[in-house]
C-alpha cells in the first residue's frame, strides 16, 4: 500500500485531499484506499504502480525531496485518495440507521436528504477524481517513464491511427480530458477493425499502420482519422453511459441540465448526442469511401472535347 507509512495515513490523506481530518481513524477508510489503489493500478499498469509502491516503502522515501520517484508517487496517490473519498463519503455522508438514511442538521436533528443533494455531492467528488487522473496521465506522458511506455494501455494506443489527445480533439472535443481519451482507446481499436478495415481493405489497412503512411494512402488515412473519434464516442455512449463523457460535453446535449441538478443526465440527452454524432459519422464514412474509390479508380486524363478546326463543316461520331 502507498499510504499510512509510520501510521501517518490520515495526515497523508489530509495533505492530498484537504477534506479529511488528521484526527480521523485511518482504519475506517483503509479498505477503500486498498480498493481505489487496485482500480488506479489497473488504469496505469502494474509496473508503473509497483515502481511507486517500491519507492514509498524504501529507505529513499522522503516527503521533502523532489525526485522523479517522489513526484510519481504523489501523482498516483492523488487519484487513489480522491477515489477512496468518493466511495467513503457515499457511505458515510448520511447516517445509516434503522429508519433509513438521514442527513444531520447543526441543531442535532435529522431529515431525509433530497436526491439532488446526493447527485451534486457525488458529481463534485468524481470531478476531483477525474481531474487528478488527468494530472497523472499528463505526468506520465511528459516524463516518458519506461514502465509507462511499455504498459498495456500504451501498447494498445500504439495500434491506433489516432495516438494523442490533440489529434482526437481536432474531430471531437474532450475538454482536454486525458482520462476520457484513454477510456476510448479500446473503442478506437474496435472501430478501426469493424468499420475502417472493411472500407479500405486489408492490404491498405495494414499499410496505413506504417510510419510514415504511404503517400498514395494519405487522403484515405486522413478520412479514416475523422471517422474513428466519432464512431468511438458513439460506441462508448451506447455501451457505457453518457455520464462517462466530461460534464461540459453532456451539457450541450441535455435540455434539462441545470447547475443544481448536475446528475440529471436523462435519456433525451443520450438520444440528442447520438443523433448529432451519428450524422457526422455517416458523413465522415462517406468521405472515406470516396477517397478509397478515388484511389482505386483514378480519373483518367482524357480530352473530352477534341480540338477541331473551326473551318470544318462536319463532325465525326
């Protein structure tokens, strides 16, 4: 575990999240820390997480140092702590008694909470977790750790036509969310095999994986890169939820979205998003098909209007 060294777990959490008191009993949240650590470990890869774990439990660990391993540890600890907070507060913000869940009032009384109170608090906590994940991914990309470059997620990304967030956002904005980009990596790979490969053909598809891409495939390669983000978004929303997208994106498609009801992501928002993105995706796929047809059947240069003399008074068929 990358927390509670020298029994200072509560102090470490307070330093990272700011909403956990040092006087709290760390054992009450320890199980959530362990679960959250496992979740983050699966996201970034075992080798990356284990490097931070080894450093934390070694004699070299020093909270005052600014080494690469110390910065890596802090970057990993932050999302682990935030995710643990989300799960912990979901169970403990309200009192759980025989009469049901209650919310405490300053005068000592209790009342049943409103649903929007649950939703808004959960959204705020999740947003902090997502932002800490973004910071972690940015750190890993900027430092280029060997453990990260060889992680399963990065190996999957190496097989994508779109290999960075900026390229993806040229087609569909993700509010600069690296977390969302990496969630979409498996969907992008699926779209390449399910949609792109049948259109361009196996041989051209394999050639488009080369670097640099052959000049004769440049046009259809560019068209393919416009298709992939759109179909990846469609697949992700259909299989997961519209909530997987950053809130600012969902806001554009939800007529009922209100600041005080951030968790109210209804079916209408999903339908509106899919309708909009599917229309763009169909157009992008049509452009890809045109590019493929153009390469396979180039227009032959032919003079359709022969150069006849104006003096001639006849024509030939």
